[in-house]
């Protein structure tokens, strides 16, 4: 498997595990040892997978794609948030290629049938000179999980490709296409073609121009997202027609109309 991926993507180093605590954690370990080449860590299972806001990310053996990308992009720190948009678009494109009708829920989830199919966790380290030392992009995709594989809580929130379509998928075929798409969009980003990527993100948004619940600064309010900005922020309009820029927050999947 490793040889096949390294042949297809010679500029990337691939490392495969049967089981690991967290692919993001292993990327951090490699990064702290010093690395010179973009590296992708893939594990058949994670015992302590991590999601956003410190949540656990359920990643059982042999059922999903659990992997992380370690890279050192030559970009300013203030452009780091664009990697979330870029990764979301690459992932959404990949899944749509398998005739899956996915959408992107701001900022970094992939939604199918109103439930979470995939999540993205981006972590980075800034050195003492306030320069970007490395970036880790963690991705989890629920591929061949059955409904009974999820906890009672997750059954109402999560979905897999198999649950949605009744078919099993080749996980590594999905991974190959994602890496291809990611490289393509990353090169566009480096070449300054951010507008193309941003427009694709907006065109595939799950939330734009819908009334949703927004949890923000310990408050919950009803808003309508009206735009997504280049810095990754969400522009929303509240019930009094006030416009606000949201840098981070959580949008309920419950669309109100």
C-alpha cells in the first residue's frame, strides 16, 4: 500500500498503521523530530481520535478513513484559516465524485442527509519568531460503518457512506482521489487563485442563506449566514437585520427553513 501511494504521489511520504492513538498526535511527534517532506499518516483505527473543541472522534477499525497531513506551507500565518476552506472543498469534491450528494457545513464538516459524514481538524505550531513552523490537517470520513457501529448519541448526528447508499466503498480509492484533489487545490492556493476555491466553498455550502441556530460566545441565536469571507469567517444577519462577522462558532444542523 505504502509503495503504491508513494509511487502515485512522489512528493509525499505515506506511513500506514493498523492502530494508533491519533494520527494528529503522530504527526506532532514527527514534526517535533524535524521533517523535510509532506507526510500523510493513515491508520486503520484510532484509539483516541480527536475532533474540534476537544471532542473525541469515533474511529473504529477497518470502517473509515482516519488520516492526517503534515506540511510546512510557505504562507503567512493570517492565511492559515484558508486551509480549512481548501481542505473542505477538496474533500467535498472527492465524495461527490462517488455520486454522493454532500455539502459543507461551516467551518469544516461534510454533511450528507443532514448528518455528519466527515470532519476536519487543523492544528499548527507558531515558533518564537511568529512564523508558521508546521500545519497538521486531520481528517476522518465515515465510510463503511453500519448504524449499530455508532453510539445512541451519534446515531442521530452521524452517517456513513454505507448507511446512506447501502454499498461498501474502497477506502483507499477515496484516499487517492482526495490526495489528488488536495494537491490540486493547494497548488491553486499557492498560485494565488483563492477566489476560485472560495467560490466553490460557497457553492457547496450547507448553511448559506438558510435560517439556522448559531452558538457563539456562550449564546444561541437565530441567524441567516449571508456570506463566507476569504479569512474563513462567516457573515451573518440576525433577526434585527444586524450584520456580524463570526470567526468561530457552532451552527446547529437544524435548518429552520
